[in-house]
C-alpha cells in the first residue's frame, strides 16, 4: 500500500501530463492554471480505495484525475462574480480574475468535458455513471446554496460536498473492478467523508455548522464523523491503513 504522499505524487504527475485537446488553443493555459493547485484529497482517496480492494494505482489514475477535474471545474465556476465573486483562490488570483470571466467559464466547461473523457476510458460505463451522478448532486447542492432560504445544512452538504467525496470511493471500487455486491461496506464508509470534510471546513472558516452551532459543538460533530468513518473502515476486510491516515488528515487539517 502506497502512502498518501506517494499517491499525491502519482496524481500530480498524471494531471501535469494530461494531453489537452489542441482545439482548445490558448484556452489550455487557463485550464492548466485551474489545475495547478489543490489538496488532491479526493484523488488520494480514490487511489487508496482501489489499492485496498485489490486494484492498482495505475488502473485508478484516470478515475482519480476525473475527480480532480470535476472539483477544479466546480471551483472555477464557484469563484465567478455571478456566484461567490471570489477574486482569489489558494493565495493566487482566481481563474476569472486572472483570465477574465468569459475565459473562466470556458475553462470550467473544458475541465468538465475532460473529466468525462477520462472517466470514459474504462470498459465499464459505471465509472461515467457514478461521476455524472456525483456531479449532478454537487450542482444541486450549489443551487441550494446560492438560492438561500431555509435550507437544511446536512442536505446541502450531502449534495454539494458529500457526493463527490462518496464518488472518490465509488470510482476507486469500479476502477479496481470490485463487484457491486461487495461494495456495501465501502459505500457506508464513503458516506461519512463529506460530512467530515465539510464540518472541519466550517470550523476553519467560521461559517456553516460553526456559525449555527458554535465552534465547540461543530468540532464535536467533526470528531463524531471521524469516529464513524473509522468504524466503517474497521468493518471492511481489507488493508485500509492508508484510508485511515487520510481520514485522520481530514479530521485534523488546519487549512
């Protein structure tokens, strides 16, 4: 089993080597800019899952890349003035602030198209289907977020954050060719990742659960989510040690 740092190096190398369509022309600059930075945690989970259930990192790399491409697409569009109006992302100008709004919109479109090109490289349509369903769920969660109103935080985050995290595990399972009938325990684990990530995110940003419940109560929820994730991993008959490390990183991260 490869350590998280090694998994990250694999996905960074794969993304850096992507051969983007020549038809994009100079648009490729904005696409690569959008992909240049990221935690890669979803990709690491995908690769670690594939290894833990008998597959290889190499087999899972297109699926892991597809997750990162969808994540990058969502951030590029979220930052636009029409949505969150963020001119900065991870200490650098956001894509629209660097290249302009029209180019940023097209960059997001290109990232999404490339994600599905990667997902379609598998013999099974299950990879594309899983990615599509997760992406649609994420978009539905974003809609709830921007339209406001009396929105249930748990449902919003289950969609906006949780669906892509759940797919991180799901795509790893399909990439490793694990039969659907054996996926249940892995899927139960996957459902805990989105809440864990989002609650810690809210604590760090001082919004969401932290604003609604208070910092201490939100940290308690995060600890409970981490405990449930560890418990779910314990029910899986496989070497899940790397996934346990990734759960610990999600629970204790400071950025």
